[in-house]
C-alpha cells in the first residue's frame, strides 16, 4: 500500500535549501565577462535611461501592490486562524466596497502606466533629426553593419563591432536575410526584433562624455531571439567614441587594400576561394583593385551579397566569430585552419552543411550556408597550420592607421 505522505517530509530541509542556494550562486558565477557587462540597470544612453526610469516606476508600483497583498494575506491568516473558541470564523459572502475598490484601483494604475508607456513608445519610434543611419542585417550567426549617410557618396560595411559618436542620435534599420533575430545593446537601448521580409527601426543616443580621444567606451550586446545552434555566440560590441575618433575610424574604413595586399591575398584566394563568401572592398574579378566596383558599392549603386563578414579591415576589430573570440593571432589561426573545432569547445555548430565534396556542396570554395568550413580537413586542398597562420597574420596586418 502506497503512502500519501509527501516525498519531501522527513528530509533535512536546511540541507536542501543550502544546496539550492549554492547551485544558484554557482550558476550566477558562470557567466563570461562580456555577459556580465550587459546590464540594463546601468544605462549609458538616452533610450536606455527612459526604459530604466519607466521600469523603476512599474517596479515600485508592483512592490507596493505585492507588499500590500502579502500583508493583507498574513493579517487574514493570523486574525482568522483556527484556534480554541474560533474553530469556525464567521463566513462572509462578498463585500461590495472592497470588490469595486480592487477592480477600479488596478484599472486606474494601469491607465496611468499606459499613458507614459505609449508616449515613450511614440517618442522612441520617431526618427531623430540629423541621425547617423546604420543598416543592421542579421546573418548566421553574426551582425553586419552598413553606415549609409555619413556622406552622400560613401558607406562603410563592417561586422559585429559598431563605432558611434557619443551624444549623436543613431537611427537603425533592422533586417534579416535568414531567420528572426533580436538586436540588443542593454546599456544603450532596448531590444528590437530583426525579421526577414520587413524592416524594423529604433534609435539610440549614447551619453556625452563617455569617451575621450583615444579611449572609447565599450558596450556588449547580443542576439536575444533564438535563431539556431550558434544563437548564444551571436554577439556584438559597440564602441562609443568622440566625434574626432569616429571620423578618423570612418576614413580608415574607406581605404582599400594596397596592390601588394591584393597580390598576397590572390595567392591563397585562388585555392580556397575566400572571396566567394567574404566581401573584400574593391576586389575585381582579376584579383586586383576595381575602382568602379568599389565606387558603386560605396555609393549604394551595387549591393554586396556575402555569406561571411567583410574582411577588408578585419585587423581594425577586437573580436571575430560573432564577436565571441578575441582577435589574436592564435585564435584567428585556429579559426582559419579548422573553424568547426576552434578552441576547446565544439564549434561544429558553425558548420552545419555536409562535408565538402558530398551532399551537393562540391568543390573548394563552395560556400556553406552557415559558418566557416574546415580547411584542415579539406578533401582536395588540406591546409597546413603554418599556412593558416600566414593567412591569419595577413588579415591582422589589414589594421589601418587613423588619420588626422
């Protein structure tokens, strides 16, 4: 005969509680530094601060209601508890005043909250005057940023890392070329869905005096809509700079490679077809600089269709692989050589397509729909680690020097 006794009865409650607390603390300490720095409670932008203020107001209203309900429940439980002489408290069947009160009061609270919420939504949905315009495209699994209006004939295309001037409004146009993502930089602005087949917009204004010349302020963000196996590694970094530093950065990003760099790139691009997935600014069909093609892209007359990030100035960034890895020679060498097994983790999730040469992905350079293939195990042209290191060093040497 089974017992109806609760399974937790008789167990050491204190030990169970202590175990749960320790597990929670251990889990809380497992986050990486970039994750810990994603903090909505420390706003550093106009939009993030508006969100924080309205959250604070709602939070304290909820606290007041929660405390009131808890105290009323405790009062009723103590006052009307079963005890000698009061085994059967007087039963009541409705109280018109109380019922009307707890119906009207929450409605009034919600109405007041709605007024401020709707106003904030409308304010944030309006495109600010004189805004820096950036088109954000959600890829698998990285972010592409396209600066479209700094001047009339030039635009910069970069990946995973934003550079914005402090105190200047930024207007984002969000789109996806695959599945639904969600773009979020917690300390600077709220999150916004990035959807295929439509455009979403939001604005961001970083606080003034966050940075000084030569010392930008870095903020971390990520995709917050599950978008596939590498969703957790689809991150981004934002560098808030002085206007002077931003202008210098922008000018450097417009510079194409030198003839010598194009020639070096051609030596391994011919075999491994890097440019079939990655955009290289001004790269012509002959492997040399094509001024007209470059001008058409920069002016917006030509569209860049690329599976992987722009490699032209990879060396100017601080991270790669969805902004998940620090840009170091060792990390980049491992990535170029065998991206699906980069580092100590199993990064097979970056390479979901079949092995090259099978399943319709024949030939060296045929782009996987997601992620970098393994050149270490390429069936036709296996890459040595030494060559991977040379390619990684070449990409790091694309770092430019700021002008002015």
